[in-house]
C-alpha cells in the first residue's frame, strides 16, 4: 500500500484526490463524486442553527486538539490495536485515566460530541505514521466509554495524510466494507466528505475526511478572508458500535446516494 502512494504522481487537492488509493479506491469501486448545486437545497433557519452549533462544538474540539498536540508525546504507538487492547467499552473516565496514567490528559472542560462528551484525551498515537489525538467519548446517560475517535490536528488535515491513514487501515483490516462520498449538502454543514468504513469484531472503524467549501462560511461577517470562521476540514478515525451515527455513510443513506461496497468474497 505504501508503494502505491510513492509510485504515482502527486494528485490534486480535494476529496477525490484523498481517495486515490489504487485499484481498490472509491472511484474504482464506482462511488460517485458529484458536485451538488447549493441552490437546489433551501437554507432554512434550522440549517443555520445546526451550523452555528457545529461551529461552536468544532471550535472547542480544535482548541483541545491544538493544546494536546503541544504536550510531550509519551504513548507513542502506530495503529489502533494497542488502544483497543487497553480499553473496554463502558469503562469510566477515571478508569481510562488510571489505565493510561501520565499519558492521559484530563480536560478542565468536557467537550460536547452530541450523544457523548470527552473529558479524557490521549496524545502520542500515530496511524500510518500520522500523529493523531485520541478522544475517549463517554455516553451521556451511562458515563461509560461509547466511542473512540482519533483526530488529526487541523493544521495537518490534507489528502496525503488521509491516504496514509487509509493505507494503514487497509493493511490492518483489508478492503473497506463501504466507501461513501458526500457532495456539498446543507445537512452536512456544506462540507464535502469521504468515508471508508470497516466492521471489525463487532465494531465499526471509519476513516473520515471532511473538506470545507465557501458555503460552510455562510454567516461570517466578511467571509473566510478575515480569519478563522465557519467550518474547517477534519480528518478522523472513529471506532465504536456499528450504529451509523452522523458519519458520511449515514448521510449517504439519508439522501439516497450510492454507497460503494466491497465485492462479495473479498478476502479480509
């Protein structure tokens, strides 16, 4: 997989380029890469309210990722198997903090992730040699571990990083069970997105790349040229129960977009 990334010419930036992974890429599998016309989707008040909430939530996550990235790396491993071995679904934040010791960072303010929150993060993890920050998402009802999210600091969100992460997951889990590409849509915050998804031992592993568009800056006073405003790109790997959630493949099902699946009989 690594040879594929070095033997081909450098692709252009963007979602389509992020999925240039060789013969098993989304394009080869028949996944669509369409440009949606934003005028065909009315921008109601509910969309603007949802977008504002997403911006506030993303701002806190971005600040936390940047702060954790400045910490001294201690738990330096590549891949996700080590993290999975050291964690158990349903365990508490205190148990996670004790498990990882000085490598775990307790946040002074919990981050809101919709159906979950994060008050413990882990620094020093890499995936495909790409540094990531690990967020332990705790269920708001049970306060137990519900999901694990590895996120790339936003200054390093780019198609080459996505390809390196996807290649590492291909090496570990084989071909993805699903590949989805989402065009610019109001329900997705006007962010184009791509996802490669595996189901592994009863858990869903998703590599997600979210790009930003001019529509994502709607509501900014003078537009993106004035500085940080609107939604920025994201690069993350989400591990949790295969319940869908708000991932790009779930949005693809909601909007009736095609989903490329691995061919039957594909070796895993």
